[in-house]
C-alpha cells in the first residue's frame, strides 16, 4: 500500500508542478519558485524521504540491524507523513483561495 501511495505522490507532484508552471505562464509571471511550488516540492521531499529512505531502514530495524529502533523510525515516518499532509492541505487552501 505504501508503494502505491509513494509512486502516486510522485506522479501527482510532477503533474502539479506542470500545472503550476502553466498557471504562472497564463498570468505572465516569470518562471520561478513561488510558495505553491515550494509546497509541492516539500511534499515531494517528505514522500521520497519517508518511502525511499525510512522504509528500507525500518526493514533493517525489524531484522535487528541499524542504529535506530523500528519504533523510532516508525514515529519519524508518521511525523513526515503528517507534515506532508499539512503541506498538501496548505497547497489546496492556497489554490482554492485564488
């Protein structure tokens, strides 16, 4: 289930970045990084960190390897997921307010 969510998040982030770039072009804004792009990139960073970094570490912790315990890594993963949710909610709020 986490693999589906991670890969779907990557795909949605790419689509959102393309859409934000097109929205900026319609408004005749110079291409750059605004707050909306930063929110998408932040959520993308948390997805990559959570799934592609922490999940392999959690598998190693289950096997008794690694410096951090499974519980500590799971808590960190849950915190990153919550932060990603906050960023996505903030992005949705910003885009619907405009």
